[in-house]
């Protein structure tokens, strides 16, 4: 087995709808070691969630389809597994925390039972034992065990998200995918939930894919970062490397758009233009219409993935000579 | 301290897990019952239905028949068309040569001298049996079909829903009459005739619910922990659409009773001596203008009352079942008591 827990190679996921083909994920490559945290960062529509669903084999098909690539997890290509085999992976080895805790819990099942469900599905436990373990999980995420009998609507948003975390971690998965877990929460609760995730990640020694559009969260929790643009990772690097030494013009634009607390800034500096329509991506580098350094070649040649420093990959023609 | 049994340690740390582990179906049922109890109209409906059940069970005991009035099933022509409270001439003479007059059951007798109370009581057996069987069968079929159609969509949805549309295209009562006429008369015929017409209602409601629920994030979340389709439907989707299905089922009980009565009224339900309420109504119709009101009023009131009770109970059940409508452990009494306590404290503080 390779040193990587998860090795996503050239993943492409398209949605074939009536109006045309949506290129949601294009030639995405990244790796993740056991215990490591990667942040998938990008604007809305950059294909972050589709990537997560792709790893879980939960892309709705039709219309969605994984057209190319490999997702190697523990040495097995998840895309080649049957649905029944995949069900065994879901929840026990890979699990997911959803964006909106208001809708990701079943309103008519007590939260304790929802945690117990995962355990019943994957571990040989009796119903009573599963419930006992479920209350232990609740205690771990800081909810009083006697509340196991209560229904989701009796909890606040932050508590529900903690229940979601308890469900995701109940079977001690190797990989946890968190799809913008703090977007629906207010800032103070965000911090709490992040702290909790960090602590539990260490306790359970879980790898984490953190999907977010907030570079602050990346700085807080991740080891490395993949900056996604129009469905592919334009830059992948270690967190410190990326923040200190960003290469791709898009990454630089993103970092520049964060106001500096030390400077007296009049207005924000957004990247000009909008994300391209994934149904009609520009040829060559998808970022070239918005790029300050774009040349005529950028519209024609799709930039290859170039390693500019150890573990620092960029997809941009500016750095072409440096690599292969 | 490394080899502490984690199980033991855990249970010491929190007593509640065992308590939670013990929550079974019964507890869940008690919770629904607690909320149901707070709705007086619904409880009244339930009581009425229970009384009807008692009536059905004790029918033989309520109307055992007398020497001159053998009961609900056997003709007794001298006692025909006796109104409630009246007496009739038995045709026998006492020792002094005077005719013997006898009283009849509190609901009077019908045109063949049969005791109306006894017939109503025995009729309730048939009514309840038909209603529950019709609903059970049509609900099971309808919900299953609707869930499959809604969950899988595409071809299965098209096939199932087109068949449902065909059934819906025919007026329910005509469909029932056709089926009843085609099959041998009997209880099973009524059940099939009425039941088939009820399937589309359940199928459509279930399908509509499943369609909105299947794309909800919690279903995706359940899928992401490894649940299969059957489990998704049974554990996550169907419990979320129970409220409208239960309402439809209680209303369906009422509808089944009305339809069965209508079939019997038209003479294609159960064969004549059977004391079916609809058939009794049809018999009484002929004597209504002659002033024999009791032959139509009692079966009519019986039908109306059970349907009314069922509808009220249905409303109550819907509110009790839906956890989103529940006010967690809220009791008006307790709230009032707390309020009084606060008031008392305030008053006490003022005095000091």
C-alpha cells in the first residue's frame, strides 16, 4: 500500500443535463496521508461539494457521472467498488459532515437513535449496546447524554452540528469529509465546532477533508490546501508554503482579497470578473479571462501540473519551465 | 489504571445511557398518547369508537332476544314496525282472556319484527371489520406503490402512476359497483370493491411526500453512513410522511364505511338478512313516509356518528404523531403553577 490514505488522480465528474454538459470537476488531483487535513478551498461552484460526493460515490447518477480518474483509498479504487461494497465503506471508513445541520438530521428520529443507526449498520452491536455507545458519542461532543431521547428540533444549530459530528465519528472512520461544516453557524459557534473537530480528529486519528471558502478556517485547522477553481486544483501546497509563497495568480488574488488588519484599507480588493460557467468553460487555462498575467498561449494550452517546490503543485503556464 | 473496563467506566460516568437504551416502541407510543390525550375532541372520537367496539363485541349480550322477540336475525311478524317505547299485541291471551302486550328493544323493530338495537349492534361488527380491512389492505398497497414510484422515479414511477391514474379516472362508487357486480357477493367482495378505489389516495400522498423528502439532506446523510435503499425508505422517508398518511387512513376508515354502506344501500353489498347499516337504511327508506322514522334514523345516526368520530380522531392523531408540532413536555397546568409560584414570590417580596 502506498503512503497515502487517499489518492485522487485526474478525477473528472460531469453532469449531463438537457442544456448541455456541466464540467463540475476537471482533472482534479490531490493526496492525503493518514491523520492529515487538507482544505479544499474555492468559490461557490468550484466543484468542492461534487468532489466530496464523488469520493463517497454519492453523485446522483443520472445526470452525474464520473467520466475519468481514480479515487484510491487504502489501496482500492473506490470507483470500481460495487454499490454494496461502497455501502460498507460509507459511514465506517469514510464519513461526512454536512453543511446545514438544520436539514441533515432526520426530524422524526431522536438524535441518539440517529447516532446508533451508524453503529447498527457497521458494527456488530445489539440495539441496546448501540444506544449506549451513541450516548457516549454525545458526551464526547459535549451534549448531555440524557438528551439522546430528544428530537433534532429541540437542539440549537451548533448542537445539531455536533450531533452530525458524533454521527460521522461514531464508527471511528479513517477519513472524514466536512462539507462547509461551519457555514450555517454563527462565528462564536463556528469556533467551538472547529475546536471540537480539531480535538476529535486528533483523538480518533482521522484524516480530514475540509471543504470551505474561508481561508481563515484553513489557517486554523488544515495541514495542506488545495485551491480549487472551475473544478480543478490550481494550486496544492502545505499550508505555510501556500500562505507565504503563493504562486498561482488566482491564489494570490484570493489572498489579496482578504483585508489586512494592519493597513488602512479603503475598500476590498476582489478578483475582477466572475467564475466561468461550468457548462461553457473557456479553453486552455480556465482562469485566463480573469488573469492579469494571461498571454495568448493561456487560451490555447491547458496548463500541466507542475511541482514548483516539494509538495507544492501549481497549474499555470507561468511556471511551466520549472517542472517536467 | 490502563485496564479499566471501558464499558463499566462509561456507565458510571453517565447513568442515562441505560435509560436511553431502554426506550422502546412502547415509550414512543406513550409519548404520542400523551399528546393525543390533550385534545378533548379527539379523545371524544376515540371513546365513541371504543364504545362502538364494545357494542360490536357484546352484540349477542345486548340483544339476546326474548320469548316473543327472538332477536336481530329472525322474523317476528306480530312485532313488526314497533316504534321505540311502544308495545305490540303478541296474539296470545292471558288467563283472563286479555291480549298480552309486550315491549320491544329501545330502538324498536323493523318491518320484519327484528330488533333494531340487535341489528345495529351486529351491524357494527360488519362495519368495523370492513373498514379496518379495507384501510389496512389499501394503505399497505398504496403506500408501497407510492414509495416505490416516488423514490425511484423514472420508468417505475410512470408505470405505477399511470395505473393509479386509470383507477382515478373512474368514479369511485362506479368502480366499486362494477367490481362488486363482477365478483361473488360476500364480505371479501365488498372489501376488494371498496379497497381498490382507496389505493390511489395513499399512493399519491405517499409519492408526493417521498418526492419532497428523498432529496432532503438528511436522506443523503443517511446514505452517507451506509444505509441501503430499503432502509432509507422505511426508516428515514416513510416515518416522515406518516402524518398525512394517518390522516388519510382515518378519513379512509370513514370513507370505507360510507362506501360499504352505499353498496349495501344499492343492494349489491352483503346479502339481505345480514344486518348491514346501509342495507337497513335502504329497508327503512320505504317506511319513512309512513311515519316509521326509527328504521332510518338509527342506522343513519350510527353511520354518521362513527364517521364523525373517526374524522375527529384522525385530526387528533395527526397532531399527536408529528414531532414538529409537539410542544416538548409542555403542560398548561404546570405552566400555570409556575406562574402562580412567581406571582406568589413577588407578592411575598412586596410584603417584606
